[in-house]
C-alpha cells in the first residue's frame, strides 16, 4: 500500500513539473485587466477570460448561484504544514496550514470545443467570487482575518468548478492537556468561518481525503492528532480543526525519575539491615528527609513549571508514605527493645507462628540480614535475674539466635516468640515488608507509564 502511495505521489509531482514548465498553473496569477483590448496577439486563455469576465456583468461580491435562494456548497480541507512555539509564550503556537476549497461557480463555465479545447484556466482570486473567511482559536481569542495568506492558487474548470488553495499562518491559543508525564501536550483548536453568510447561503463540507494527517515531526512539536469537523449552524458555517501537538520534555523529568528510583531502592534496602542497628536508623531517617524535600520540590515544579511532572510527584508521595511506615516500624522496635517489660504483642506472636510454619516461604523468610553480627541495642537496666529470665545475654549475637531457631525447626519443636530478641523476631516480618514494598512500587510504575 505504501509503495502504491509513493508511486502516485511521484506521478503527481512529475505531472506538476510538466504543467509548471508550461507556465499554466504555477505561481501567482495577476488580475485580468478588462480595459486592455484583446487583439490578435492575445493568447487563447486571455480571450477566454475576456469572454467570461468582461462585459458579462460578473460581480465578485455576489454569490455564484443563478437563484439567490440556492446555497453555495463548498468543500474545504486543510493540511498542517508546520508548528512553531511563539517566543516567550507557552500557550500560543504559530500553525501554518494549507487550506483547500472547492465549489461551483454558476456563471463561469464554457464549451470546451468552442474554446479550443481549453479545460482549465489559472485565474486570479481577485477576478472571481471567493468566500471571505476569518479564523478564531478559543472563545476569548481575537478574530484573525484570512487576508495575509500566500501561495494562493486558483484553477477554474470548464464546468464551473473552482479549485482554490492557499497557505496561511495562524496564531493559535492552546490548552495544556498532559496525557503522559514525559510529554508536553497541547490541544489547539482552530475555527474558520465566514461572517458574511449563514447556512442558508453557504454550506460547508470537508474533503474525505483530507482527514488523514502527517505523523512526521514538525519541530519543536509533533502532531499526534488532527481532527476536522464541519459545524453548520444558523449563525455562520464553521470549519473546525482540533490539532493535538506534543513535544518531549523528558530531560527535566528524567533527573527526577532517576532520583525517585534511587529513593525507592533505598526503601527496599532498609529492610535488609537489622532493626536494632544504627545503620538502619540512619538510612531510614535519610530516606524520610530526602522524600520530604523532593516531594515538595516536585509538586512545586509540577504546579509552576511543567504539569506532566504531577504523575512523578504522586509516585514520590506514595514512596514517602512507605518511608513514614518504615520509620514507624523503627520507632516501635526501639521502644520494644529498650523496654523489655513491654514484651511482644500476642497478636504478633500468633502471626509469627503462622508465617514461620509456611513451608513454601520458610527459606525466604529466614534470609539473614546484611549486618548479622552487629551490635545489639541494650535493653533498660533490670535486675540480673530478670534479664536472664527474659532475654538472651546482651553480648550474644543474632547468629546464635538463628541457630536456636534452626535447631528447633529440625526437631519439629515450636519456638516461643516471646523468648526471642526483637531483632530475630522481626526478621520474617521484614521479608514480608520487603515484598509488600516491591509490589507497591511495581503498581505505581505501571500506573505512571500506562495511565
């Protein structure tokens, strides 16, 4: 299919070059001067124009219909040629559009055989009736008259068909519509209408072949959607174009994305350090502080600089909540470790006994910490008899506690969770917390990139 289209385009370009070489259709055409007398040296085209336009009472301001109650049916289409951002403005774009129109003029037709088989004339737009169009973007935008267009081409066929095309540049007010975090997306509506006529005098229809749009990039924006519609109402018929353009603004946000991934990794890493060590406390406080700082910065950035950053800000807020939960677990663990009289809550003892009996997850739940031999946090001072009855000796390493648990498992005996140090007791829960955080992060990333 693409090869066929390319061949058709090549043939069309070749025909256009041949026609241009003959000087018939290409380039602007000067208005025809009826005052100059047609003599024998005049061309056939000039003689035909004289017969059509001179002495016939043709009025360029009168609609080209024999019965004034009839409507002029006009087909209209457009192709966006270029999109440029206006300097110092993030809400306005300059859009260059090629507008094509086609209608029938009831007064401008001839017999081809009687006129030396001339089928098409290249004629000036000033010599015939043309609709006076205006353009407007949003409801509060100023009206732009289409009187500054260029490369105007007007062809007249023997049956009265007028083919009219021109290039026009409009200033369009756009609305931000951020669909993806890494792109700045703008909805740019453009309405073209004729204030001189209503639906009873002029009806608009669009070219079906003009519904497609080029996906080629137009710097600095790329057209991602181009929809056209006709609005025929009692006020004035309108030709509406809804242009969606976007440009990638990733370089600013990639820095934040990398930072968020680092903070997420830090939260995942925290659960692999023993709960009663300084390393975990420092990492938890650092993670919380960085999350708070960058969440505030990113929300400010999204509200003032770039709306697509709001998705990243929401994900960072979710990671901040996880950092707060990890701080809560740390504070609770320190209290239990320092105040032995608190003991392990009964509900946590039941959960411990339940999860450690699951054969499928037992190996993962007992994976050792990175700092397995680190210093234990000392419990509050009690009598030596109380200390020996409720806790293992303070200098005893966690590896020995782990050995006790493994021995008990091999003997099919149950370990009393209340007799374990908190650093050993919390270990399977840390593995569960790790899995929960990982799942939460995966879901947040899917929401960010697939929303």
